[in-house]
């Protein structure tokens, strides 16, 4: 019985090694321009305000390394800016940085937020028809928030940062011999009173395919949700979403 289990385990390992060995090593570098619509708000209690924000163009850049080394995960690093500002006439009172902002007052808000993802993943399937990646994402969030009451000049600010472990997956379906494909990629976490998600869906077209380099354009939709409770004394419930266009190089 033990011998049978050992043979089965070795067989699974060999299949896994063979699957990884088929993967061609490569580097992927990409950049995206993201037209971001921001909603929600923040406070220093769970009674968060609901702010109005202007539409902004944010950016995302990434680099990924895929290799044929068995059992060693592929690596992707992605950095996204989530900056925004706006002016709001408050419909209810809230507190921030120890200051009280009353209903009907006009406040200016600024968000300076950066999300950096360190993703370790495995390619469970990888062919021209379908590919499927699964892994983990250590998302580092670094933010600065500012509220200014225009009438009273009352001002509050807060900085917060933290690393959030998330589940990661990506599935891509291609149409052979056309250069066209579609993909869905995302990370998600929910624990205690925190909930974070970051996903995108897009169509892509590879317009240059050569031995030296591949170039692909992307057009899609991205959504980032940040619902945090008491992270460095900050409570936030915000959503960032909108369409993006991108370019990816594969060496």
C-alpha cells in the first residue's frame, strides 16, 4: 500500500515537473492608463463620510518573470496609483484626525494612495487556447488622506500603510492564429472587518509576434474595493473603477 502511494506521488510530481518544464521563460513588462471613478469615503471611526470625487486618470505598471524551473513560483510585481480629489457638501457629520466636520459644510478631500502587489503564482494550464494561474498576492497599501473645511479652515490628515495577503488567480482564453484573447485577473481577501478586492477583465490583441519580442494592446475594466476598519486609526470604504488601456511587451 505504501509502495503504491509512493508511486502515485512520484507520478504526480513528474507530471507537475513536465508541465512546468513546458513553460517558456520570459519577461513581461506592461503599463496601463486607467480612467478612475472614485466613490465612498473615510473617517477615524466606522461612521465614514460619503465624498464626491473628480474623475482622474491613474496609472499601473508591472513586470513579471516566468521560468521553467520546477516548483519555483513565477513572480509578478504591479504598482498602481489611486490618487483623487474633490469637493463635497456633507450630508452628515463625521470626525477625522480628531476634528469634527458638520453636516452641510463644504470640504475638500485629497487621496494619495499607492498599491504595490508582489504576486507569486503557478501556471496550472498554459497553451494557446486557455491558461490558468493561481497564487498569492502580498498587497502593500500606502496612503495619505486629507480633509479641509473650506469655511473654518479646519484640516485633518492621516497616513496609513500595511501589507495584506490575498488570493490571486488569472484565466486567459485565446483565439488561435488571430492574436486575440480575453482574460480575467484578480486578488481577493476578506477577514475580520476588512475586505479588499482588485480585479480586471480585458480583451487583448497581440499585433507583433516575433522571436525577439511580442507586443500586445489591452482594453478593459478594472475595479478596486478598499473596505478597512481601524488600519492605523483609519476607517475607509472606497471603490475605484473604470476603463483602462494598456501595452504589454514580452521578451
